[in-house]
C-alpha cells in the first residue's frame, strides 16, 4: 500500500513540475517553449490552455498534499525507530560499574604525576 502511494506521489510530483513549467508567466513573457501563445496558434486554443493548466495544476497540488500527508500517517503508524531499540538506562549506570570502582586519574602532567622517589631530580643529571 505504501509503495503504491509513494509511486503515485512521485508521478504527481513530476506531473506538477511539468504543468507549472507549461504555464505562461503572469508577466506575459514567454513560457518554457517560448512565445506567448497567441490565439489560435497555441496548443489548447486562445483561452483553453490557461483554464486547463490552472485546473490541472490545482488538482495536482491537492493530490500532492494528500499523498504527502497519507505517507506521513502511514510511516508514523509503523514506529520503527532506532530509539525504540535503545536500553532505558545508559551504559555504566548500574551499581558496581567500572567507572565507579576506578581511582581518579591525573591529567598526565604536573604535580599529579610526580614520583615521590625522584624528589625533583631529572634523569639528565
């Protein structure tokens, strides 16, 4: 069912793009195929193209919105989220974890790591 709606959605999206590009702009400039479509030389007649393309674009936009909302509703019902598979407590939060039993560590430099036997002497002496 979802595949059928998704394919219909893609078809409607492509048709909507084509119908929008076929329409003449409001400024009276040339459409996608050039020329303003003057009178009897246009594909749909003098006024047929405007009303047909406007109505078709309106219905395609409605179908696009309906298929978008229906796809979201179908996918929302599935609830196959990665977050659903995670444990409720974070790792290491239980009693007796390794982090709680370990002694505090120094930063690796300075007085925290000083050797009590060296008493400030270096190996270079």
